[in-house]
C-alpha cells in the first residue's frame, strides 16, 4: 500500500482528533468542537510548516 | 455540630476501575464499552484499529523488547500500548523488522501513535469509572 504525504497527514489528523476530542472533553458538543479544532491545527500546522520549509529552501 | 460522614470517592475503591483500565489497554475501546459508552467506545476502537492496520499496510515496523537506542525503547513502549494488537502482530509476525521504503516510516509512526492513543483512551475510561471525569 502506498499513500501520499498529504493523505497520511489527513488520516493521522482524523484518527488522532477523534480520540483527543473524546478523551479531553466531557460534553459531547465540546468533544466535537475540540476534535475539529485539533484536526484543523494538525492539518493547518503541517501546511504552514511545509511552506516554511519551501521558503527556507528557496 | 454537623458532621459529614460520607466517604470520599477514593475510599469507595473497588477493582472495577482497574479492570476498566486494563480492558481499555488490552482491547481498544473496551474500557468505554464496559461503562456503556457505546458511541465513544466504537469511535475509539475504529480509530485506533484503523491506525494500527494502516501502519501495518504501510509496512511499518513493529518494535520488539530491546535495550538499545533510547528511541527504540520508547517506540517499543508506544507499540506496547496497543495491547492485544501488539501481541497478535508479534504472534503472526506482522510488520517489518526494518524500515525498507520511505513511506514505511509513516506506518511505523502510525503504529506507535495508535498505542499512545490507546493508553490515553484507557486512562480516560478509568477516570470515568472512578468519577474523576464527569461524563
């Protein structure tokens, strides 16, 4: 099985955010909000870091 | 003078929270299932199982007990967090002994993180069982 870098990021962020959301909050609504927040941070952080690396190289 | 004779929550200890902790570690989501948190248990179980299987599919490495490099020891501890999945992987000789392709490193990390997430989930189930976490 092969997977793209971005595909790996999306899958990692999805599964990790689900567990973080469930375990770090008590209220179901807050679980969803925190899970979504973690997902955005994981994916957004990776994209930002990628651009920083691109800028360093160029 | 009013006296409060109610026992603190910690004094009402039983083996149930410990069983929840151990079950949650051995089988992903089992701790939440024991507490009748069906949706949470299912989501945790599917997430951790999917990460573990994806890790194996990406030809990730399963670490064996070692006393070598510190990172290898830590990765082994992470792998061990998957509980029975780790035992099955070792029994059926799943995973690679050494990383051979570049993307396999993703697989290795997926397996380690699956173990770490499982430990977090087991501790969460234990907190629910003891009442330290509200719901």
